[in-house]
């Protein structure tokens, strides 16, 4: 027979644990709300250019909309201006400006919710007014079309970082994709003289030099050339997942020595070295449907999206754990300290994310997990946005 006192103690213990869990939940939400949360890379501008309005509820269509930025506690979003190698000479600069126009139009239509921010002072004003501070980053140096005056023009429009390359190399810098594939001979890797001019001009303008997507030789040449701390806007750790887009420990240490910040990407294949194998198995199980969709000229992204919606349980099991994502933060912190890591989600530019991260509304779960790992509130505030704000100030034109 169970004694009444034992039952009472059990009930009291359960109530205590429930109260502790509730307090924990309240604490992480408070920490998240009080922090200035910055995401350095989001690709939703392409969707805006194609006619979607981020003031609408876009759940199921995109990772992002204004209501979900608010729900996720995002204070500062750097919107990526992106194009592939098809937008080269005569096209890239104009296409970049069309995307920038689309963001300014959103801000003009919704001045109570979003504000364009060019300076650290603008960012703080937006935060105080409880508006989303919208910043701009150009993803791919090919969009300046080998023309420094185009770089100046983009800066004047509010662009505050530029990745020296996307997956495609430029005439002046080689990309991680091209260097890792062996496409570029050793003598041609890295920055040429014009590439070094680009880096120096970015330093003069107060535009952050972004080293995501660049090849290793380009990385080292840029580190040697820059006089300001660098940004790595959306990359992960190669020691955990050996993807060509991730950083080696030597590169991570160099960013730390430079005073820069590495912002962790949520793309599943960057996070988890086994994701590609699981994804291939998933596609193989549904090969007949894949083939049928290919015959209808559906893109790989569209095919993947369709399969994920049709087979949600399989798709969920395929995704990396949130814990594995946080391992990338831990690795960088152990190597170079907590002052050099931040958030670079790549939402709306990626096809699969870690579990629990379904869109911009879910940023608080990262705060929860970081606190559970033993990070202090002050350390979490640095990771969520403080480190980027320091970097922005360090690069601001004096």
C-alpha cells in the first residue's frame, strides 16, 4: 500500500518541477525579448520581387513575413540581394537595384512595422520604435560588374555588406564552389589586384567584407587585405560538417584574430554531414514521383517542396536536430570565444532546416537551447545580435 505522505511528496515534487519548467520557459522568452536579435542573411527579397507581400500571412509559402518576424523577436534583418551567374555584365547591377527598390517599397507601404536602416543609429531608432530594422546585403560581387562606382552606388542605397562571390567566381575573386571543385588552377585562385581594390574600397565606405561563399585562397587574401573586422554572414563549421561552404578551424581562428563575426547558417546540409545521404534515400523512395515532376519541367526546389508536403513524417525525420546546429555555435566559441558568433539563418534561401526551426518565428528556440547549454544571459545577448552590432560599429565610416 502506498503511503499518503509519499503521494503528497510526489505531488509536491511534480508541482515543483512543473513550476521550474514554467520558470525556465519564462526566462528564455524574457532573455530573447530583451535582446536585440539580428539575423544577417535572409533571401525573401526574391519572393517580394516575384509579387508576394511580406505584410501578408505567407506561412506555407515562405519562411518569412512581417508578422512572423515580430513573433520571432527579430529586431534587425539583413535582407539579401541575390542573383546567380546569369546576372553578369549588363544585368547584375540593375537586378540588384530592382531588389533594393522592392524592399524600399515594402518599408514605404508599412512604415509602422519596418524601417530602412543604414547606420547603427538607424538600427537603434528602429528598435526603440519597435519596428523591424531592414538592412541590405549583396550576395555576390558579380553584381558590381567589375565597376567600383557601382559599389559606391550600392553603398549609397544602403548596402552594408557584400559577399565577394556567390557560388560563381568573379573576374577578381574565386568562389568556394569553384576552388573546391578543382575548376580553378592554383595560380588563378584568390583575389587579383582589382579584388584587393574592392576590399579596400569597402573598408573606406564602411561596408562589411563578407567572406561567406568565397574560396579558401580568396578568404586568406581578403583577411590579409582588409583593415576592418570581417563578416561571415551565413556559414557553418567544416570540422562538424565538411561542406565546401563551411569554414576550417584555421579560418575560424583567423576571423577571431581579425575581430570578425561568423553567423551560423541553418541549411541542413551545412549543419549535418549525414543529411545528404538521408535526403537521397528519401528521394529514391519516391523516384517515380520525382521523374513525373521532372517531365513537367519542375525545378529541383519545387520537387523537393512538393515531396516534403506530401510526406511530412518522412521529411521531419530527415531533418537535423536543433542540438546539432547548436554544436556549430559551441565549436566556434571554444575556438575563438563568444564574441565572434551570431545568427545567419539563410531563411528563404535554403530547402531544409533543423527541427523546430520552421521559419523566422522560431528564433526563440535557439535562445532556449543556448541557455540550456549553460551560456549566460549576457553571452546569449552577444550571440543573438550584440556581436553584429559591434561589428557594424567597427566598420562604420568615421
